[in-house]
């Protein structure tokens, strides 16, 4: 078992969070959030990987042969779909903010202060 995929997932998460914290544009913040969320894809792939295993198609495999976990693959696909949906929703909200307030700078959105 290698530690490299976990380190890569952590690095991608930190890069996305750094961009999210330092962004001065809401579109850039949504993009950085998508990058941070993509680290979960790498993490799920690292969890479900088995060395020497094949795809979980059981019709042509002899009994006892190693296969990868199909549940982790389904979770990764679900994560991709949910990530794309959330990104699209956030970008739609940014467009509406631009239409109503004329800016996408979070510091300039004074109408949202409580």
C-alpha cells in the first residue's frame, strides 16, 4: 500500500483551499472549490485500488480471483456528478450576484452585510 495517493489528495485539497482563501473573485472561488473537491476523487481511487485486481465483471473470472471494489467506483462517480451539480449551481448564483450587484468581488458586496 502506497502513501503517495493520499499525499496527492492532501496536496490537491490544500491547493484548492489556498486558492479559495486568497481569491478576490467569486468565479475563481467556485473554481478553487471544485479543485478542492476533486481531491476526494483521488482519495476514493486510492481507497478502492487493489494491486493485481481486475474489473468486477464476474462472468469470466475464476472463483477467488481479486477484483476491485465496485462500491468505491460507484461512490467516485456519484461524487463527480454531485461536484458538477454544485459547481453549476454556484456559478448560477454568481451570475445572479453579478446581475444584481454589478460585481463579483466579495469585498464589494456591501448589500449582503447583515
